[in-house]
């Protein structure tokens, strides 16, 4: 069974690109369709996937067009560091949600939609504006927040990136 991971690791740059795109897609779906506005730390976690996806794409292009297969190690190692950074940000965010430590003091989103009604309510002083806060989990599944799930997913991606960078092969 573990030997079946070898082809997966051989194409890890493609899987890292697809995983990053999927995570960004899920985050944007929660925002667009679920109405969950991202806080500052949520946006930081997205930045990690944008960087990882970009690095993976550049790695794929370098390997295909320039036929520099030996550089896959460098790109995979870089991805391992990027995903580990994403895990650290997600752990920090989840810890702030659980009140283990304080979140950043500037943790509020400024990208909310504006309508004529909301502007009128603001002008009249009747608006109840509550921007998303880093220390409040907006959604939980099985007791784990989005930041917590992101930490686990980032850990998995960092481990696979490390295995791919080391050229690890499972024996039969």
C-alpha cells in the first residue's frame, strides 16, 4: 500500500499546486456562499497557499520546459518550508480562537460589501457592525475550527513535500 505513494510523490509539484488551488477554492466558497468573512489571520493563511501554488507552478514549468528534473528537490524543499509556515500561522490562529494566547490587535476585515442601506444605518448610528475577529471561530466541524483543520492539512502537505524533497521511496 505505501509503495503506491511513490508515483504520487514523483508528481508532488502538481499535487501541491492542486492542493493549494483546492484550499483557496474552499476558503473562497466559505466566504462567497457561506457568508464567512475572513479575518486577518484567515487572509494570512490564504497567502501561504498563493505562494505555495506559485512555487509549485514555477517548479512544474522549470521541470517541463527546461528539463531540469534535479531542481525538483529544491522546489519540494521550498514547499515543505512554505507549508510548515502555513501550519504555524494556522496553529497561532487556532490558539487565539481557543484563547491560549492573544491574537493580533489589528484583527478585523475591511473588505465587507457596502450597500445604501448599510451606509444609511452607519450615518444614523444604528448599524451593528461586527467585523470578523481572529479570536472567535466562525465555524467548527467535529470541534475543530477552520484554522485547526488548516493546521492539519498544512502539516500533511509539509510532510509530503519533505518526503518528495528527500526522494523518499516506500519499499514493497
